[in-house]
């Protein structure tokens, strides 16, 4: 069952240009939603939307109770974009 759900998430078409990692929402679901919720606002760390990008960048390198999440720069940029990160 969870395997089917995982496949369904992976197969959701990306609205971005073909072949480019541009779907921050999909990346967030795959890499962050386990702990922060599908909409980024119902995890233990509270609402992640609109946080300063420096705070999000620091968190993905590993921050206190949060483990390091390895991400390529373009993946992180797509996630920051989707979260509406402030400069
Ligand atoms: C294994 C669980 C887990 C995953 C996966 C995870 N986080 Fe976290 N995250 C946490 C926890 C727990 C905290 C709270 C850290 C603390 O305050 O001790 C946190 C905190 C944060 C914070 C707030 C940091 C602050 O300074 O307040 C941000 C931003 C964040 N995470 C972003 C992300 C992003 C983006 C991803 C995906 C790339 C992600 N997290 C994936 C567990 C996770």
C-alpha cells in the first residue's frame, strides 16, 4: 500500500520544463514531509513556509533534532521556492 502511494507521488507530472528538477513541492514531499507534513506546516518544527532562506539552508545541513538532508543545490533552490522562503 505505501509502495503504491510512493509510486503515485513519484509519477505526479512536474509542471516545470522537462528533465529539470523544478518541482519543489514534489521534492518536499519526498525529502521533508515525513517530519514536516505534506503542506510544510504540521510538523514538530511548526510552519516552515516563508522562513528566511538562511534558516532553511542551515536546517538541511542538520540542526539540533533534525538530521542532515543531502540535497543538490538546484533541489534545495526548488524547495526554497516552493516554501516561499524570504531572502
Ligand atoms: C527525520 C525528520 C526530518 C526530516 C526528514 C526533515 N526535517 Fe526539518 N526538522 C526536523 C526536526 C525534528 C526539526 C526541529 C529541530 C529542532 O528545533 O531541534 C526540524 C526543523 C526544521 C526547520 C526549522 C529550523 C529552525 O531554525 O527553526 C526547517 C526550516 C526545516 N526543518 C526544514 C526541512 C526541510 C526543507 C526538509 C527537507 C529537505 C526537512 N526539514 C526534513 C526533522 C526533520
